[in-house]
C-alpha cells in the first residue's frame, strides 16, 4: 500500500481556550517534568528540533509499548510538533503500526490562549483503534494540561 498519498488518513483535533498566557501553556508543553503530569513521563525530551525521546505505554503483541518521538518544529510560545511512532506491523487493533505527528499550536485569545492540538496521520482502517481511543484520550489530556498550567500560573496557591 502506497502511503505517500494521505487520502486515507485522519486527524484528531482538539481545541480549547485556557485562561493563561501562552508562556504558561508553553512551559507545560515543553518541560519534561510537567509533561509527565498531563500526558506521560517522557524519557529524553528537550524542545529542540531533531531531539528524539520516548514515552512508555502498555505493550501489546510484538510491540513493547514504546512510543518513539522526534521533535519536528519548535516556535516558542506558538508551536510544538513531534513525530509519534509506535506499534508493530504484526499487531491488529491496539498496538498496530502507527506513524503520526502531534502538533500543539498556541495563539492569543481575548480570555487567554487558544490551544489547537492536531494528532495527524492515522491510516484507516489499520489505525482505527488508536484513532478512536486517542480521540477520547486527548480530550482528557487537554483538561489535565489546563490543570497543570493553572498550577504554574499561580504556584503560591495551596493544593
């Protein structure tokens, strides 16, 4: 199957407006310690183009659960993009081969910052399970991101 033509790919898009400055959201997006609080703990993450890092999730079949990422774009306080690759050719459903890109875009809004998350490159039907589960998962992750950003915006607040 020729994947050079992306006619059969789908993207997950989640948008929200946070009552925080872009710099606050950016810090939560680009600090390994903070990423671990709203997504998963990254191993080796740095917001530098070409930097390779991993996330670890539940293994399945021939896949060891490692998500291999590479930073593709860094525009401070505006845009962060990285490759998100995982799965194994022999898996069907959860853990199927996945070669996607996650992009976070920030822009000023009247009440704070608009976040647009696009996770693109899901090949259907092969990536149907990941597309469906991650479509719901990213909504939860974005809510957690807002909570982490709120804590950064007012660190003196007691929890």
